[in-house]
C-alpha cells in the first residue's frame, strides 16, 4: 500500500474547513435564536444548535 506523504496534511485541511463551516452555522443559529420571538421555534433552533456543538466536539 502506497501512502501519500501529504495525506495527513490534506486531511487536516479538510477537517479545518469542516470545523469552520460548523462554527459559522453555530453562529448563524445563535443569531436566529436571539432574533426569534416564538418560543417553539427557539426550541427547535436550540436542539439543532446542541447537535452542531456535539458534532464539532467529535471532530
């Protein structure tokens, strides 16, 4: 099996891009929660926010 020498570097770049995307989604959802007036929608957004934060911590 031949392993590329830059494989780890490429994976770390992809991981960093994924983390940045998730962080941006988290920031957008937090802003939506602050602006939203309806409680039930806030709860749905909070659930999604918790899921994204748990996904971010797993990476």
